[in-house]
């Protein structure tokens, strides 16, 4: 068996750094400005799902129904969201629903893979809740039991080079490096 270890650093037991750097050795002005400038406006979760049963075949109507049921689980489909389907894009389809509290984009490759981009606006407490995203995922998978989540990536969206969720952003006096 051949083992490829590209990019793996060689361990040197004799290595000793010639200088130890401390936080005070770096200009932290720009990182402080960036931290303070963040304005998260949305919560976004990307889901990637794969069919786990090799003999399972998905149908477009099943995928659409799963999206409708999952939206109903988070109250977004009670007449608040129109689900648009675009099925002339190859073997699968694109489903988009937008409502005042957020939106969802679902891409099905026509085979065994589904990408879901679910987002909600910060100001809408009804939808800006991680529990709702969990409900959406659970209900979606209930409808398509042969699917399994293989990736879930949660991130804030906004301006000011936002990288933190609202609960993680501190006021300037509360920051460690000030």
C-alpha cells in the first residue's frame, strides 16, 4: 500500500524557536476595527444531503414536497412564502422560496445530492432561531428518509467583514486586547 503525505511537516525533535512572539508584538488595530465594524444581519445554514440507500431513486415531486413540509415546520409556508420551481436546468431542479423573514434555495442534482441554503433575517425573532433550522432539517429528512446530512455549515451574514454571530460580538470595553 502506498501512502501519500504531501505537505506534512517533518518532525524535528531538536527544534527550538529562536524567538517567541507575544500578542503585544503585533499591531492589532485593524483586527479591533474589524471586530467592532461587524454588523450581522442574517443567519445562514448550508446543508448538503446525500442518498444513503444505493437502490433509492428520488423524484422531483418528492423533493418539492419535502421542501414544502420542511417550510411548514418553521411556519414559513403558511401563505407567507411562494415556492418557485425551476426544472429546466438539467436532470434535477432548483426550488426557491422567499418570505419576509428569510428564504431557502434548494438545488437537487437529479440523482443523489441536495444542497440547501436556508437563511433568516436578524430582526425577525420568529425565524432567526437555530431551533427552526433544526426543525427544517429534521422534517426534510423525515420526508426523504433515504437522505442523510453530510455537511451542515452555519454562518452569519452581514456587512463589516462579519465573521461572528451577534451573541459573540462584544462591546469595545469588553474585548480582551483593548
